[in-house]
């Protein structure tokens, strides 16, 4: 009988469940229990204030919009990196990973210096009526920045493994380039694109460091949910902070679950 490098199924599964429970499930359970300590009336009062609704709308609205932007631009950039050769390609490819390595606080300061009214770009945009820093637009820009690499790095391996014969066969049958992309390539790329979209969305929803510097943090206008949680903690309102965290957790889980179901459907559709 051949020896296995890893232990058997039972032992491996036990380790996996124990690790998952300790690292993920136990903290989430503690968060839910802390919020439950407020009681239903206190929990409802903590999460239904106009300020919470405004922050919730901005956080998830900007995160979804930034994920859509990153999905479109990331697909284009991944296509260019895989399909074309040009001077400086390796440098351009390395720059894609910069938001991964750059501390979020540094990213926030850099974006603020760039888009502030006296910044390099802000001084030219301000006279045109385009104010970015200290507005909701600044929140969107920061979320796009931190979520950008996820789509590119998710799509690149899939694009590299696509068989060029599929495109040639479609073109030989009279399909245009647009038809070849939409009917042949896009169904194969859709599961990976949805994965990148979900990763970019998850990163944007929980982003804090890069957003607070450029957002302005005005209540009801440019205040995000993570900042609201930090403010509750600074006021020693741990139950209220946990309640807001539970709301974010529930909405994020529902969105990711929906994307996961859409991924399964897209894979089955592509296999037909």
C-alpha cells in the first residue's frame, strides 16, 4: 500500500474543521453574542439610525460600483498582459500587484495628496467642478485602488490556458471579433470574472485605512461603516459596534452567496 504524504481523510478533515472554527467561526460567534447582549430592542435601535443607514448605503454602494469598475478594467488589462507584447510589460505587470504590497494608510495618503484641492490632479479638477478628495467620489477611488489587482490576477491564469483554436474556429465560421469574444470566450471567462468581482467587492467593503484619509469622514455624507464601528469602540459602545458589524457580516455573506450561486450557474452554462 502506497504511503500518503498527508494524513488520512478523517484526520485531515478534523484539522481543517478545527482550524476553520478557531480562526473564522469562533470570532464571528463572539461578535454575534456580543451584539445579542443588547437585546432585540437595543440591537434594532443600534442598526436603524439614519447615520447607520447612510454609512451602510455608502459602504456597500461604493463597494459594488468599484467592483464593477474593476471587473471591466481588470478584464481589459488582463487581456493586454496575456495577449500582447510591448516594451515595459514586466514592469507594468509588477505594478498591478502594488496595491497588495502598499500599506493602506500609505495608499490613502498618496490618493489624498493626488486628489486634494491643492494636489497634483485636484488643482486641475477643482476648477472643472470635479471634486474627488473628501467626497463620496474619493471613497470610490480608494476602493477601486485596493480592489483592482484581484480581478487581473484571477483572470490571467484562465486567459493563458484558453485554446486559441477556439477563436480560429469561430473566425473560420464567419464570426466577427466581437461575436467570438461574447459567444466563445466570455462564457469561459465568466466564472473567473465573477470570482475576481467577489474578491474585489469583499476587499472594498472592509477597507478602512486607505478610505479614511480621502473620504473626509463627514456623517451622512462620506462616512463609511468601518469608521462608524471604530467611533463606537472609541466611545466604549462595544455592543453597538458589534451590532453594526453583524449587519455588515450578514449583508456581505448574502452578496457572496449570491455571487457563488451565479458562478455555479455560469460554469454549467459554459459547459453546455
